[in-house]
């Protein structure tokens, strides 16, 4: 085998390419909670892939299902033809979603799930004679992927800058977090009224122009912002009052991350649409999905001849058989190993460990819920430098860490042992020592 270290051909995503190539962090294989490099050095994975590998890396049951599927049916025409795995997985996903979110549309990624959800919202209103409802409401610091719809409703400036104006008629609520909530364990008690930003947008632009409001139950990529108590309930109430669809983007929150199947369950609010991806297949094969309230599908399909396509949307690889096999095996593993329950049980211990870092002067804020935590560092001379440095130091110390600016995130796999969580915190403490005096 040719031993390629790095080269100039691979343009890496969301990566400082030049910096990486000057000092590469290469991973050769993975198993359970660990990565291994070319020298077989064990590297703890503190972000379960990229929030993907809830059941750990290379789970034998999922690997076996993928292998078997590849030998049986490697692909089936996705449009106008079907295969059993796609139907079976849709039923399993629908069993997990709350309320009547029983119509499952497959995509290949979280970004595509978001685009699909926005299009379904528009199609729903148009089908009901309200095609003037074309506005979307997102939230500051929201992350909904990198395609133009998701970028438009997203609220992370760095990702949007330089890519043009995006969708017209998009408005943003403020981030659902108040500075007085710093160092709150779990949900802050203050800040629910930030949901009234939606009411404000309704009053300014008119309810009958708004199609949907999209939020992550916990804002993930921006650094784990946990919704204040009552906030999501308030959003639901405003949406109901004005006929606005509520979309929960659960690409990170879904599949046990919050201690339940979805954030919707943990926060006891049922949206009209849930987008999901990542842990749907335990990250083994790319796949995303959109779960819709059956009422949306019914409205879109109503009155159409059964031989007419009701939604002109889909991807070549929607419901790819190998992804479906991975998804089915993954959901079985979650059930057999009781991983959602495990995440809920471990959440308290995890939170206590993460909050043990609050004795360090350099730690500016800690937020945590379920098996998710976001920690802000005091910036150095140049914002973002410390986060980048910390990521590199942790790798040298034997851990992959996800950082964004001067914020780092912990999202261990749901299989994490207490000792591994302790190891994560120990590596971070050691890596922060140079600034923590
Ligand atoms: C909430 C949310 N939505 C959408 C996405 C985009 O998913 P993908 O990178 O699979 O396109 C992400 C990715 O992290 C996400 O966290």
C-alpha cells in the first residue's frame, strides 16, 4: 500500500488546510471510544466522530449489516422504485419520533435534511392555498448545514459571510441564552421570553407571510446553548397561534444525545418536522432524514391523482440500501444496549466532571445537557487562537477535541465509561495548564 501522508490535492472541509498539512493529525483506524494513528497510538474520541458515532466506532453489528447489504443489493433506483430496507427503517424511525411525525423522507446529510424540511414547509402552505407564506425564521448562532437554505436560516456569521445574500425573507431571533445564565447546569431558568422574538417578527411582517420557524432544540455547533425552561413551549405556542410550522433540527440532538430519542422528548415539545442525520446510521454510512407530521403529507397529497408525483424533490441516494441497512442495525444496537437510557444515567456524572473545570480562571462559561457540553475559554490576543492551540495540544496528549473559535465541545459516545469521561477532563485540564495559572 502506498503510504500517502498528506498531499495538496485533498481540499479538506472546515479545515485550515495549510496548517493541517504543515502539522498533520492523521487517523488510521477506530474502534469503540478510540481512534488510532499510523503508529497505533490510542487517541480518545471526545466528540463521537462528529456527533455521529453514538454507539462507538466500528460497531460489529453495524459493520456486519453493511457488509451483508453490500453483497445483496448495492443500490435500487430511488425514484418510482423501492426496496424493503427503506420501508422498514422508516417504520423504525417513525416509532422513535414523537406525536404524528410518521412520514419519513430520506436524504444523505443533515444539510440536505434541512433543505428538504424548508421545501416541505413551502409545499405544505402552497397546497393549502397559502403560497404567500414564504418567510423563514431562524435564530442567531443556529447551524443548519452549509447549503443555501440552511445557511440562510442559520445564524453563524462566519459561515455565511462571502456567500451572498441567501434566501430572501429570512429573519433571525436572538440566541436563546442570557449572559446571567453562565455556568448553569442543565436548562437555565431565565430567558424563556426570548421566544417572543418570533411574536415580534410576526407583528412586523404578518403571520400569513411566515412558513416556518427552525431551531435546534440545543444549539450545537455554536457551542451548546441549552434552551431556557419554557422557551421551546413558548415557541410552539406562538407557531400554533399563527399557523407557522415548527421545525426542530435534531441533527446533533437526535438519537439519545439528550438522554431520550430526540430533544423533542427531553424538552416535551412536539414540532411539526424533525430533521436528523449523523447518529441515524451511527455515522457509518452517510444518511439524513426528515420526519414530518402526517398532516403535512396529507395536505400536500390531497386531491392529487395517485399516479402523480406529489413532491418534486429527492436525491439519487435517498434511502440508499446500504445506509438503510446501517440505520436498521444502528437502531437495533441502541435498543439492545439501551444506549438512550445509558446516556440519561451518565449525564449527571458527565456534567459534574465538566463543571469541575470551573475552577480554572481561563474558563469563561460552561453549558451542559445530556451528553453534550460547551466550554468557552477567555480569548487570548487573537480570538480563536487558544481554541486552535487547545485542539492541537489535546491531540498530542491523545485526544480528538472539537473546537470552534475559543469554545470547545464534548460529546462522548453514549457507550462512554466513567473512566473515559474522567480521562477527557484530565487531558483538557493538562492541556489548559499553560494558560490556567
Ligand atoms: C443541527 C445541524 N443541522 C445540520 C447539520 C449539517 O449536517 P451535515 O454536515 O451532515 O450536512 C449539522 C451538522 O453538524 C447540524 O449540527
